[in-house]
C-alpha cells in the first residue's frame, strides 16, 4: 500500500493530505462527554468515529497521543453562560455531591465504551483537574487585551478580537449575524455585547462547584477546558481536533479564538467533525429530550425500541454511514444492521474450514486486491461504508466456496482470512461471536460483563423509582438469555448459566 491519507478539514472545507506536524508522532484531541447522565446513541457516534481514526493512524505506523476529556464542571444549561451547571443540577435533584454524579456517570460511560469496543484514549483529563491551566489561559487572553472583567466574571471580547482576527472562521458565520441571533439573551447585563462568551464565571452563593482565582471564587467557562488541556498534553500546535458537528459553533469556534488570543496563532491543523444521529430528522440530544441511552438499547427498554440491540449491532449501524453523513434512527435500520453483521460474522466463521484447491480460482492476489480497495476507502477520509461493502464481497466469495460454487487456493484462504480480520476486527473494531473466534475469551467476557452490570444498575434505578415494569423487563430479558440474577442487600449478583 502506497497511498496518501486524506482527511476532510472543516476549517478549509475540503479534503487534505494528512501531514503530521512531527511525524511519526500524531496529537489528537476529541471532546468527550459532559457526565451528568447515561451516554446515548449520539455520544456513541463520536466515540466510534474517532476510535476508527485512532486505530487507523496507529495501523499506518503513527505513534498517536489521543486525548479525550471528561467535562465535569462549567457546562451550563443550554450551553449558555447563565443558568445552573448541568452536573450540579443533577446532583441537586438526586441529593448527591456533584463529584459523585460525575464519577458515577464517568464509570458508566466507560462501561458503555468497553461494550462498544471503543479503545481507551491515551489520556483522559478532567476539567476539574485542570483549573490552574484554565486560569493561566484566561490570564494570557486578558494580558493580550482580548478579555475584560465584569462583576468578578471574565468575558472574551469577541468584537475586539474580530478587529484583528476572524471570529467565525470555522463555522462560516460573521459577527453581525451572531450578534443578531444573540438578542434573546439581552437580559444578561455583564457582557459588553451578547456575542461575548464567559472565560471565568463568578459563583453565586448557591453554586457548589467553585475555585479561587485572581478575579473571584468561581469556575471556568465551558470552552476553556479543551483549549487548556489540549495545549497541556499536545503542545501549542497539534494535528487533529475532533468532535460532533454540533460543537463547531460555539464550542470549537471559541476554542480557536481562545488559542489565537492567547498565543497569537491557531493550535489545530485539522478539524474533524462527525455528523448527527437523528430521530425523525431531529438531532438526538439530552437538551431535546428525544434521546435513547445506550443501556436502553442494550436492554431494549425504551418505548421507541421493538427489541434489544447488541453493542456490536450499534457499532455496525454507525459505521454503515460515513462519519460526515447524518444517520436517522429507526428499528428497521438497526434490524437491517443486525442481519448484515450476522451475515459477515457467519461468513467469517466458515473461513477456517473452507475447502481449498491448488488450482482454485480465488487466489492470494484476489484477497490482495480486496485489501487494496479497503485501504483506498480508509485513505479517502475513513470511508467505512466502502470498507464494509468490500467485506460483504469477501463474505460472498466465502459463501460461494462453502456452497461449492467457487474454489479457493490455500494461500487465497489464508490471505482472505488475514484481510477480513484486519479490516473487520482490527480497524473497524467489530468483534466476532464466540463461535467465530478471533477475539480473546477474556476480552469478550469483560465486555459482556460490563453490559450486564450496566443493565442491572439500570434495573436498580428502576426499582428505586418503583418502575416495576422496566425492572421486570430487564430481569426477564436477561433470564431469557441465560443470565441468573439475584438481588442482595448490597445490590445484585449474576451468573451466566451455560
């Protein structure tokens, strides 16, 4: 394989040849979750998208430092600069410490990612662990004249910044349109104009999460953490910054402004954004209340679901579309993904025992050509649907040999198996069934265990809220799959009856 990797850069709105700043090292930062609730299908998409990027870059021989943050402070309701912190609000409603909420949902996010076979990042920094770096960032921006203090809070002066640079360079917006669309916030009197965004907020007396600063006891603005932590772990210039398309504005636009205002030039070379998961054409999100959590998908307990779906079905469903395309949820689409994945894994299960012939039609050269087409797809901005199409072609060849309609040479079978495993399992991150082999029993059992624990924790919550229907449904569905569940005074235990 001697092909260049092309990545679509949101900043330039075109595909560009990927040239790392310090090859073979690659720095990649991806915005992680705000941990105040269970991850939903919309959270699975960026995690899986950038897992593919991470896997492929490493496969190409790059040494990748992948940073994905945990937002555990500063993200206010409706992504605004006023209102209650999302985690603090959840803590108040559940009568818990904010960090108890953040830790609980971080743990559950990790369980969901393990089930989806998403590799852990190299570094997973928390916003609360980097308050000092965020304060230093704000100081630099103020020293350069692009921020101002107002009643103990610090705001970024967008209008002044725009006189020297371009606020809107990533999203394609102009400042006047942004200001016009911000008039609904006219009641916020601390800002010079409504397009300005908070770098540091003075905490009100009732605000639990607060830290000392030169300006007030308060907390950082939501946008500061990624700029500060990206620079802390990847340097003042790094290769890739990723996230969902909904973060282009204002979050990533503000990140660019903060970087330029603090150090005089941008930090990031390639901006990558996955598109949205939608339901009936509307973005799936917590703020819209139309989301389905991953534990609900795995258990089939949401009213919009007609059945449970395995983590690998979810992963395959997401990878069937290019990461820059929207994906509309429906049970029919998920069921089609389930059948498609089953067809691939069934074909793989046949591979090892395929009859071979010295003069077979399918040779190692045929497998090499299939691999080349897969590499062409991956190098074309990670076109996973085209890779899957080639895997279905491999499945067709395998089934044809199994049905005695085609023949394969010994080296052809070996090469086809190696290609299938490389692209389906190593690069797309799919996992074969227990019957198919390929992945370790220990890793598989760990993933299954994480899913079962997640479902049973969901059941405990249902019982606590006296939602007996959901509690019974989870228990009955697990029992139907062979899991024996026992309630204990400390929670629950379970085992799989084989």
